[in-house]
C-alpha cells in the first residue's frame, strides 16, 4: 500500500492503472468505508482511498475542529483491507493560495441537508470534482447513508460529463440498526442507547408503506411521532421525497426516499431508507 501526500505523487502512483476504484473519505474509518473498499476491490484492478477532512463542507458553527481523526489506525485498516493507494493531502494541497472555484449543483441541493447546511454541498461537490480529476478513477464509491450527497454527486458527474461511474452502496448498520457513521463516536452512552430510534422510525415508515400506506404525510407523521416520543431527540427534518429530485411527495408511487436528520445533544445524525413497491 502506498501513502501519497501530494497530487504529483498520487498521479505518478496511479499512472498505468486502467481500472481504478476510488473511495473518497474523511477518515476515522468504520465498516461502512471498508465495505466500499471491498466492493471496489471486487470491481476494479486497484483501489485508491482518499482521507481528507474537507474544510469547505463544514459551516462556521459545525464540527470541523472536533471531527474525529486517527490516521495511523485508518492506514492499518486500509492495509488490512487491501487498498493500493491512500491519498492524504494537506488542506493547502487541495486549496492552495488563490483557489477561487466552486462547483454548485442546483435544485437537489436546496432541500433537506442543503436547506439546513448552506454551502455544504458546494463544498462536497467541489472537493469530489477535484478528487475525480486528481485520481481519475473508473468508478467511485459512496454510501447510501449520505443519500442526498450521492444524488448530488451523480448529478454533478452527469451534468459535467465526468468520465466516472458513481456507485452507491447499501448503508452498513450496527446490529441494533444504527447506521455506521464517524460521528457516532460523539455519542455519550445514554445517547448511543437511544440512537437506534432513528432506524425504528424509518423501519416504521417502511412497514406502513409495505402495508399499503401511500399518503406521504402519514408516513412522515409516523416517523415524527416515534422520534418526538424520545425526549433526548429533536427532529431537524423528516422527509418522504422523490429519490431523484428530492421533492417532497404528497402521494408515494412505486419508490420514495424516507429520510431524517435528528439532533441528539450536540450531535446531528442523518439516516434514510428507500421505500420500494414491486407492484405499480
Ligand atoms: O462522505 C464523505 O465522507 C465526504 O462528504 C466526502 C464524499 C469524502 C467529501 O469530502
């Protein structure tokens, strides 16, 4: 496994690899990231992983300074997982003095996370576009847990004709249903104990949908009721939206994205579940 800190080193190391998979991360890796590495290994000739806590996707009052970091542990996990290249740039390598360009995807970034985190998706789209240009992967792997991020990145790649296949892999969960996230490390034991309420609420919406409920507000209300019954939790938003446009639905057809953002003390958790019907 080669660890590369600069764009020049990364470019030299990736030369000659024709089918390269990229797993972009902000480090503090967990099984969700490692499942993306495993999938990339199965589908590509070699796997590159980037570890970069991207400052431009954090708002002024967000957790950039305290975002968890443990590079030695990440590198040993990636070595064991069989990653070939690990790109660990400094912020000055990605955003040198005079850097002035932004990638803004409009429409799908106006709602959900985009509505409560202004500038977040411009930060994500800009750094991911740069990583695609630097690493030049054939495929890039993202987790379904950040559902809106995947929609934004797919749209950016399509709109800008970026020659990369965006692969979105299923969310990896703890046995009690909590979606794996680096931010779970912020939770105190009492908060961790109630965190699976989010999965329970999403599962309740899915069960109602599978039982025939098609009124989107009834599904949102069922999720809200479960979250608000937990005194430690506050709802940021609860959504049942079209999975491509992310517009809130009135009536669900065959397919919807149920999602939510919840505050648990100082920690903000997001999660989602796709609702699918086999019959029209
Ligand atoms: O999902 C993440 O970890 C980040 O948003 C990403 C895609 C690595 C961009 O910084």
